[in-house]
């Protein structure tokens, strides 16, 4: 099957590498506003791709997306360039929205004209309102990467502090991929045992533990940017995995962003992902505080999108 990647920057490059290594696509087309950059990326990657046979990689233009099943959009200004690296800024990634909406206004109509049935995966920040923008621009089949990476970060930091494998941690972050994201502490468990109960057994402070974990997860992207200039490899692997779920019609359940009629915006809830994108949205049990936080985040996103309606 064919997939496309629009954007040959740090994130697009990471997505391409992850797709090749996972070996689920027969053909990958890379597009970039500067075709020379896409060609350079493909030329670099294609030599290592010899180790993972079965995937043809080439640069192209929009016409080459004809027949693509999934198209990832990674193009746009990133957090560092867009000034979204202040830990005290409540806007966070949403500060990038206006600039990246203009980028999407150029990309989406051209993409839709040649691949109207493709599932668009929005990777650019902020992914949730940009997924709504894709819909407003006339392309209905769309997901955002949402809080899938945030949830993996949550599991990682819980596992590291509690001395277990992240695979053994059941924990979710829902809502916006941004400052209003909701940590579902009420359902976070290891081996069926609530995290809070495990902390009581080890005499750890619940408030301190929770504050430290949330800090590390919320600002992981900024810590990465301060080190290497761009948060790219984690989201590249996550994006490739979402595309794989869709192409293989896996019906896997992950916290990924899709339009939710109940809230009136794209946000993340556990979602059955397959060839059509979001097949079913599940709403887990939440505490009242968590439910209210999710609604507040949705209201914030909805208000933000009103100026584009």
C-alpha cells in the first residue's frame, strides 16, 4: 500500500525512517515545499532502506499521492521556531495554530484533489485543532496523533519510578495534546493494582509523586528541544505505528485524536483505529474532576476554532 508524508523536516524525516523500519508500506512518497529537500531526504534514507526490503521510497508532488491510503502531514512551523517552548505559557502548542493553519490551507485542498479517500494523519502541532481544520477544508477522513505519545510518556515515567516495564503499565492521557491534557490517575494501574495503592504500600507521597510525573510528561517536548532542537523521534515512531494500524485494519484501541460530536472538536479518547480511521470512540470511567477537566479542555479548543468557522 502507498502512504505519503508531507513535510521533509525533522519530524517528517523521523516518520519516514520509522515507516521503513516497520515495513508495512510498499511505497512511500515524500513531499516538501522545496522539492530539493524531499529529494535529499529520500536519497539519504534509501541507502539504509536496503536493509529493510519491500518499501520503495521516492520524492514527488501532489499528483503522486493518487491512490495513497494514508497521508501524514508534518509540515509547518515547529515549537522552537514558533516560540512555544515556555513552560509557563498556558497556550503551549496552541501558539502555533494561526501560522500552521495557513500552511494547511495550502496543503489540504491540493491533497484532497488527488487523494480524497486517503486517511490524513495530522502530526503538525497543534494536531487536534489542525485536524479540525482539515475537516473544515473539506477532507473528512482525518485523525490527529493526539495524546498517544503523551500516554506513552506517562507510562514510561510511572514505570521508571515504580521499577517495572512500561508495557506493564496501564495509564492514559486524554483530551488535547497540549497544556489542557488530562491525566487519568483514577484508572492508572500496574498489574490491576491502582497506582495510588502501590504508593501507599511503599510510603511514597501521592501529591509529590503525581506532581513530579506530570511535570516530566507535560514538558518532555521542551526538555527534548533544549537538548537536540526538535522533538522528533518519539512522534515519528508513534505516527508510523498509527499509520500501520490503519493500513492493516488492526482495530487497535489507542488514545488518538478524532472528531467527537459530543464535545464538538477533535480530542483524544480511547479509539478503535482501522482502515477507515476512527471506527469507534470509547469513553472510559473517569473521576468527576477528570471529566470536568476534559470538558474544559474541549471548550477551550472549541472556542479557539470559532474564528475559523
